[in-house]
C-alpha cells in the first residue's frame, strides 16, 4: 500500500515537472527568429532525441528500446503528437493564444468521456470535480467575451473559424494521444514511447528541417539546443514515464498545469502583464490539479448511502 502510494506520488510529480518544462516553450520560441514553426519543432525534437540517446548510451539502457507488439499504435502516437503541435500553433496564428489554449485543453473532456470505453477506467468523483475546477479556471483566464468578439469581425470571420477548427483538432488529438500512451504502457515503457514517437515526428517534419538556411540555423542554435533538451529530452521523458504509471484521467488534468506555467513564465521573463482574472483562473487550475492528485476524504457511494438513509 505504501509502495503504491509512493509510486503514484512520484509519477504525478514527474508529470507536473514535465508540464512546467513544457511551459517554458514560449520563452524559447520568442528568442528564435527567421524560422517557421515546422522548422523549430524539427530541431527541437532532433536535439531532444540526441539527448535521449546520450542518456541511453551512458546508462546502458538501449535494450529498453526493443519493439514489442502494437507497433502501428506506437507510430500513431508520433503522428498524433505532430498533429497536436501543428494544429495548436495554427490556431494561435489564426485566432489568439488564449483561444488556442482553451481549445487545446479540451483534451480532458475526450479523455474523461472515452477512457471508460477504451481503457476501462472508472469516472470518479474527484476526477469530475478536478475537471470542473480546471475548466472553470481556463474560462476565467481566457474571458469568453474574446470568443464572441473574434467571431464578429466580419471579413476575418472565415479566418477565425479556421482557427477554431485547428484548435478543436489540437484538443482532440491531444486527448487521443493521452489515451494512446495509457494503452501502450502494457507493451512499452515511457522511455520507449518517447523515443519512437519522437522519431516518427522527426520523419514527418524532415522537409521543414531541410528548408532552413545554414546561417539561420547556426544563429538560433543557442536557443534550439536547450529548447530540445528541456522540452523533449527531459520534459517529454518525465511526462511519458509519469503517465505510464497513473490513470489517464488524472494525467490529463495534471497537464493543465502547463498553461499556468506558461502564464507565469511569460510574466516573469517576457514582461507580460498578469491580470486579476489570470490569477483567479490559475488558482482554480491548481486546486483542480490538487483534487486530481489526492483522494477525497469520502467516497461517493458512502455519501449517497448516507443521504438515502436520512431521506428514509
């Protein structure tokens, strides 16, 4: 019992740490110039994969990369990760960062709805409360009025609609990838999933990587290398390893700490203004993550039985 609690705690901490590292993406992207999104993603993954290989060789763990069953699903995970990032950044370009973040983090809806079907996970009371608090926080941070304002621009309406579709696609693919990681944990460790899915993404993004002129690449290496090591080699590895040991519903809600981290890094290092509604929304998200990480002091069945007894 104590060992299980320790494993779950360490796994949740790994997911939380990974989400904080993912939240630094805006800092690196802001410092990279004259490169398209696809090119930035390619070199981020390339240097990240190199970091993973150095780790595996140094600690003699190459054997962990052996391919088992469900290879097609492992490839599908890499495709999903690529689709998520591409659609997310397209949504940012066509709408706004706040709208894109809201649509990306609709992922927990799909996880909560589909995990009982595909992973046989039960929907618990704390997961429902955590999901409610986190989405309430995101709505407070974004301010829904911006959605209606974006749709009333007339000539820009078609552009906004396309951005919304890209954002919905990012949330759907992100949610499916969370389910896929949980499904594959029977055959592959988090390390294997990280390596092979990253390799698939690199193949898909290769044309973007080859299109970057050498002077531009050399000029941005100071940002691309740490971006790859933190966001891919360390962040993704921690995320997948943690996700492989906890339920998909909990991981999807804990992942909502990523936008919170992005907001605070933006304020601290990029000089962005932190508004009151942003602080309130972050508080809701943090409380939601807390509910996802710890069991409530009562069970829903017990509470319902007490209410039934009182009514009788």
